[in-house]
C-alpha cells in the first residue's frame, strides 16, 4: 500500500508545485505586461507631434540666436548661450510635465480656484518694484536665479482650469447674465487690469479668448455670447486707440514699407516679410538666414517663424502650421470624448488647452506674416522662453492625462 500511495502523493505534490509555478509565472508576466499596456494607453501620435515642435524649436532657436553675441547688448554671451538656456528650460519642462501627468484630473478640479488665486497673487507681486524684473519698460518676470518666471504664462493655464471649473459649477445658470457671465467677466477683467499694468496686452488677448471660448463651449446663450464678442472687440479697440504707441503700430501694420514706418514702428514687420520673401519655397538653408544677423529684432522669440520661413521656406512654415492644426484638432477630440464619458471638467480643460495653444499660435503666425498687427506673443512650444516652454509642457501633460483617464474608463477600469 505504501508503494502505491507514495507515487500518488508525489504526483499530487508535483501537480501542486506545477500549478503554483504557473500562477507565479502568470503573475510575473502580467506585471511585465502592465507597463506595456500603460504605454499603449498614452497617445503616441500626440507625443510625436509635440516632440517634433519642441525639437524643431530648439534647432531654430539656436539658429536664430547664434549671431546675437556679435551685438553690444549680448557681447558677454557665448554663441550657445540661448541654446543651453532653452535646452535647460526643456529639461525643467519635461520634469514638470512628468509631475503634472501623475496628478489626477479630479485633483486639478479641486484645486482650480486656488490655482487661479495663486496666479492673481503672482500678477500682483510682479508689479512690486524691486521684486518684478523690468525688461524694455515692461515688468513681467520674477527672477528665480536659474529661471525667470513669467506669471502671465502661468495664468493662461490657471484660467483654463478656472474657466472649466466655473462652467461646470454654473452649468444650470449659463443662460443668466448675473450668474453665468458677470462672475467670470469680473475675474477676466481683474486679470486683464493686472496684465495691462505690466503691460502685456498679448497675454490678455489670449486669456480673454480662452475664457470666452470655454463659456461658449459650456453652453452660454448665443445672444449673450455675441454681446460678449462685441464688448471684447470694443474694449480692445479702445485700449489700442487710447495708447499712442499701440495706435502707431496699427498704422505701421497697414503699410510697413512706407518710408515713415520701415525704420520705425513697421521695422520688425517689414524685415519679417523680407525673410519670408527670401525663403521662397524651400528656403535658403538651415543657418543661412540673413535677417537674423541683427536686422530682425527678437528673431529667437516673437519672430521665430520668420527665420523658419527664410531658412526652411514655405515647406517649413506649412509643416509648422499643420503640426499646430493637428495638435488643436486632437485636443478638441480628446475633450469631446471626455464629455461623452460624462467628464465635463476634463473635456473643457482639454478643449481649453487646444484653444490656448491654437489661438496663440494663430496670433503669432498672423503677426509674423503681416495678417495681424505686431504684438509680442511667442510661438508656443517653439520660441525661446523658460516660462512659456515650462507651462506649455505642463499643459501637454495635463492633456495626455485627460486622454489616459478616458482610455482607462473605456476599458472598464476605475
């Protein structure tokens, strides 16, 4: 009997061991597969488009700024100074983006009001003499030694979050002027007042456009929205007309090659148009721009697209336009998908980020090509500027987080 039972027990023991080994193997395989599934749940196409814009921006910032040390103002800088600074901003932006991606959208929803208040405090602090850093007569930066922080750039993101939160909270009152419009209008007006004191009209235009766009997407009454557009257009027209130097820019924009404008308020625009004309279809070649040799001011910031047009031609400019169009369209698709999943706040945030990047890119391109009056706005994700790159990277991370949570929900995961 012993000889008969022993083999049986041995067979049972081997079976149990085999089963336990199989369980352990499946567990290890599932653990190895988890990162793969997580990786597949991220929008790789969006990452590639953003990466292409960031890398092209890095190359073009270096090309546009390489000759700046030849001028008296930047004579103490090396030829790679702006390249290194821009690369550092990209690195900081990447770390900040990873941190932002780890924050659930629900947590952003809870913090939206507090972040908006933080933005207001920073806009006040930057106006204090001795604290705010003044450049070209504008006080817009806070020195952090390793990086100059521009509160207006942070405010663009904070307004997206606050406007989305406001729209969700006031969903039942969006048809009311007193409850649906006045509180948001007062908040944007306060932000605008602080920005005009810097002054930074360009940031105010972008913030107002984003806030109004989110109110429209949130279901505000059509007639009320039309009234808002008229009020906003009238306000900005008055701001321009009552400011002599802004008014001169408008007249210079209408005829930049006039003898009185070409060497005055129309100087930047005239040389930007010359750069596009020199580039023709395929450009004069990377690094071969003439306009960046101290003819076109701010070539590495506000007028980076003009350098792209001169060196890479119409093909390079159209590539940038298509990439920004794709990004904006994808942001709206993610937002629409979120709303279908009854995640209204997340959907409005995604659409708000698309509006912000799309509107700012459109204005910058319009200024560079002479379609819009000259205004100091950088090209998102591309132009030189630490705060702009940092906040843009965080915004992209939030957009990716919204899409990632959408995919989890569609797979039935909490």
